[in-house]
C-alpha cells in the first residue's frame, strides 16, 4: 500500500532518473508517470508541470539544507566555522543529485528558464537559500562591520552558486575536490572580516555591494519582464 | 570558386548553426558537411572530429580577443582601465556566439568533456587566454605588489570565466547587463591593489592564491587522469 506522500516522492525520483537519461527537454509528465508506475492524471495531481516538479526539487534541497544547518546556525561561532558547516551540509544534501546536475545544468542556465536559480519561478527556493546566508552572517561572532554585513549574505550566496557549478563539473570521487575548495576558501572570510575594519576598505566594500546588485538583479525583479 | 581557408570557415559556421539547433550530442561531422555543402571526407580533412572543431572555435575566439587587446596591452595604463578594455573587447568578439553559448554550455561544463575550459584538450585556448591576463597585470601602472601580482592573472581569469557564464544567461538586448557588470566590477581591482599594499592583506592574498590553485587544479594536470 503506497501512501500519498510516497507517490509524490516516487514521481519525483522517476523524473530525476529520466532527466539524467534524456535531459530536461526530452522528458514529459507522461513519461514520469509511466516510469513511476502511476496514471498520468495522478502525476498531474501532484505536479502542475515539469517546471513545478523542478521547483519542488529545489525547495526540497533548500529545506533539507536548512534542517541540517539549524543546530550550527543557532550556536554562534565564527563566520568561518559557520560557513564551513553550512557548505559541507549542502554538499551532504546534494551528493545524490550529482549525475542529475550535469544533465540539468544547460536548462538551469538558460536566461528564460524557470529553472534558472535567478528566475522569478525560483524565488521561493532562492529566498530559502538566501535566508540561510543571512542567518549565517547575523549570528556570527565577532560580528563583521555593518558595512560588510550589508553585502556578505549576497556575496556568500553568489560564491555558493559558483561552488555548485564547480561541484557539477567535479569528477573526483564523491566530489572531494569541492570539499577541499570549501576548506581552502573558508579562511578567506576571516581575512575579509579583518580587512573590513580598515577605513581604507570602506569604498571597496561599498563597490562590492554595487557589483552584487548588478549580478543578482534578475532576482530582485527590477528588470522589465 | 571557394578557397580552402573559406571551406574551413564554412564548415565551422555550419557546425555552429547545427549545435544551436540540435545541441552538441545531436550533431555529427557528416551533418556539418551536409549543412556546409561539402563532402564528408572534406570536412574530415579540416577537422579530426567534433571536439577538434570546438577547440578550433575556442582558439579562434582567443586569437581574435588577443588581436583586439594588443594595442591596449602595449600601452600601459592602470589595471582598471586595462581590465575594462580587455573585457569589453572579449564581449565584442563573442557577441555573435550568444545563441550557441546557451546550447553549448551543458557540454562545456561536463567534467570529462574536452570542451570544458579546464580540460587538457582546451589547454591551448586556455593558455592563450591566460596569457592575456598575465600581460594585463604585468604591464599595469602602478604595479601591484609582487604578492598580489602572483595571484591576479588567475583571479582575473576565473572572474572572466564567471563573466562568460553570466553572459550566457544574460537575456538583455545585446547583453548590455554583462557590459554594466564589467563597468561596475572593474573599480574593484583598483581597491584591491590599494588594499594589497597593507601588511594586514598579506595573509589574505596568499590564501587567495591557495584557493585559486585548488579551483584551477584541473588545468595544471596535477589530478590523476
């Protein structure tokens, strides 16, 4: 006897398998249903369309990431230690999706694709993820300067996107190179917090904020549709 | 009467059209030849295989980029002005490949793909591109500190890769958002050169070098094949 919530998961798992095999464009809701062993109408009961299914996957990953980070985020600690914990937790969560990631990337990067992490359709998952980085920064001790705190969540989130891309193209066993990149890069935030206290750094940090605003503009909805 | 070098270009153009239409995996040398109106054997005379053709495209872009940058690179100037000129010249060169870029990205990101910019197969085009950034830094006045000079070419090149990714997913007319990102980000190097003179920045810059070494490891061939 299969429960309703299991059906949803079975369809999602089937979709992931078919994405890997045939790519995003080569798959249909009908095919997901067949692969999952359910009626097509049943699949449509759970997901409006393929894009809806992808957003569910995004939200699921963010939700699981958030759950794994919660103890660390609530426990204080330095920015560096918190960042290390948050990124390693993320790699724990996404590990099982590595094969899917390569097949999916082309779709996720398309500027008009709802699956683009910066698209309007992805805003719920993106906000879930950004919230982690805001909390990461807000709860760090010692606190960075207010000026640096204003840019750090977006900066860390953008680096986190870059890390995801590195992970997708990481062919090492269990993507251990990505783990090493996290361990090597995390000390940079400690240096950044120290440098951020210097008067000479003020202009640099403000300019960095302007760069992030342009880079993440799609997510703020300021671009005409 | 079509000259030999024109034939090579005609095949390359035909391949680009088919990449856009059918994706990289969905195309063949035979199809390129048919699209170009030449015999399949003729196509194989010019290109060993599809990957060879992609590398030719990469080298052509780098060579054209280098030619456009040459006057600026030989003329001194600040790091910021040189960087602005180099990136805008790059965007001038790649503008015509924008539609191709989206279709091609999934192939280029695959870790075992010769088309990955960090792969061994791409080393010739990568070295051509890296050489531009080395020259950009070496000829800048005022000169950054030796410590910063040691990391800047790799850092700028990695940012340049990131910019290319941003450009691929940029849906604005003529990718003007990417131009704006270049203009907003370029002043950061001036700030970086100033901060780099502070004793407090030494550890940060050295750590940055270690991060770049891990991030670009594939290109150094230190990973077991």
